[in-house]
């Protein structure tokens, strides 16, 4: 948390976001405690997000500031759904041309709330 406190003491443009990867190398992580400590810190950022891997297939994502919506991601299931979608990045060939070409529609694998 000391790294986060140092970041929050600095001045940043008002449109910056802070993304925190919560981890505790090999030890059990008290995710609720991390969220409560993050809420207590005065932040210069527009939004503060905390991401934590809570299991081999589960990711917990929480927006700490300004509000607290929570998203639980089942990574394998989301990636399986995304396989049928058109990729938004396509490997291209290096060249010297400056022409633009349509690569098709873009798809970002962001889960929907059902």
C-alpha cells in the first residue's frame, strides 16, 4: 500500500486513471481490507480500479473511486466466447506504404452484465 500512497501524493492530470494489481506473492490476500484501505486514501485520479486474481479462473475487478461497481470475470468462459468474435488486432506485413485499409469491425472482449 505504500507504493499506492506515494502515487496518490503526486499531481496527475484530472483525466488519469489508476489501475492497481492487488497481489501478495504466495500469501492469502485479504481483498476486502485492500479495498477499504484504498477508499481511505485521498486520490488525485479520476477513477481507481483494483484487480485481483482470486482463483485460477477468477478475477475480481472493483472500482474503488468514485463508486464501487464490482465485476467478477470467469476468464476461461469469456475467452471461449471471444473465440467466435472477429479479432480486433490482425497481423500485418511490414512495408513502406502509407495507404489505409479496412480491417473490419473491432471487438473488445468486455463481459456484459446479464
